[in-house]
């Protein structure tokens, strides 16, 4: 098995969670979340992340309803994934992210109570969960 580095993104309109993971260990850890303006990130920050971590590819969480149908944010997450690929030529995989935010909130609350539940921490922890889910399903 090869060691591959992946970046994970939890797309949101105000904040985009970011995580880095290693396929060999199947583990991921949150990085600092990025601010977004109506879903548009600072692309220079993303470029810096890609240069720093040099991922083999990136995984973008795909927000779906509990029954698996798409919601309005689904199309925006797909557009974000498409722009990542278009701007940087990086391979992008989509991963179902149902319940990742619920799981992230529960884990952060368990470790630090309400103070640990700031938006950036939740979003980046969600990105780590999305990556770990990707590892488990691939």
C-alpha cells in the first residue's frame, strides 16, 4: 500500500473545514477552517494548503439529505469541487458527508464542552470525519 496524503474539505457558505489525512494509517486531523464569502473561499489560502501538503488528491464532502437526495447545498459543494479541479488540476473525489457535523459536534463537546463548539472547529473536525469515512469506504 502506498502512502498517500489527502486534503479533505467540508464545504460551507461561511466556513470551509479543512483536514489532512494519510491513506496508509487511515487517519485524518483537522486544520484551521477557511472563511468563505457566500461559499467563495480565498483561493490563495487553498493554493497555499495545496503547496504545503502536496496531496495526491482531495476529498470534498457532499451534503445530502438523510434519504440520499440532493439539497441546495449539494450543487454548491459540487461546484466548489469542480473549481478546485479546474484551478489547480488536482484530482477531486466526493464523499457522502451525512451526519459528519453531528458526529463532529458530539466529539468536540465530549472533549471540551460548549466552548469547543466554535464554527471553525466543528467544520474542520467534520472535514477530518469525511476523510476518515473515505478511507473506510475505499
